[in-house]
C-alpha cells in the first residue's frame, strides 16, 4: 500500500479497516510458491536477455502459465528481430 494514503478522506487506520473488511480480500495465494518462483526466475532471465524456457510443475495452472509465457517470449523475440532489421 502507498503511504501516506493518497486519499486524504480516510486516515491510515480507517483505510486499513476498510481493506480488512473487504469481502473479496484474497486470503490465500492465487499462484503456488513453485509457480511464482519459476515465473520470477524465467522473467528475470528474459529481462537480462538470456534464453528462458519457462517450466513449472504439473498442475493445470502451471501448464497454462508455461504456454502463455513461452508464447510471449517467442513473440517478443520475433518483434525484437524485426525491429533490429
């Protein structure tokens, strides 16, 4: 959260109370720790310009994340090659 609070209508304590009472507040991580760390590692490698073929565990969400990340990596590499020409 950004401090000081950008909305001066509420004090910091009131804002915390509002957030804590949110019925849509996420109570458990959406992504597993292994998927999160794999995405972080692959993203860092890609940002540094290294080959980064993302691989995660065998869950359905990991398979989708792998397909999406690797497709984005291939697409961005093609775009970079086009821009360099």
